[in-house]
C-alpha cells in the first residue's frame, strides 16, 4: 500500500489526511502481523499482538468508512 502512496506523492498528488492515516494503520498492521508470526513460530504468547491486530483492523475499517462517506458527500 505504501508503494501506491509513494507513487502518488511522487506525481505531486496531494492526499487527504485520512488517506495518510489509513496508510500508517496499514503499515502498523503489516508490522504487527509479522511480529505475531515470528512470536508464534518461536512458541511465544501472541495475545498482545492479537489484540493489537484486532484494534488496528477496527481503526482501518473506521477510517475507510469515513473516507467512503466523505467521497459520497462530494458526489
């Protein structure tokens, strides 16, 4: 996802702050999933990562819905 944002920025496309938030959330989700997989493979407890992943996914859904509503208002 960050590749898409990077390309858009390199083309001079200005993105709404909500898109920046969405990008950061998706990066955090990727990191949390990676960390969870590493800990799971090592036989470690992943409860913290599981809860973090769930919270991040909820925030992604909420932010995506806000973007969708804003787009509908423009139409």
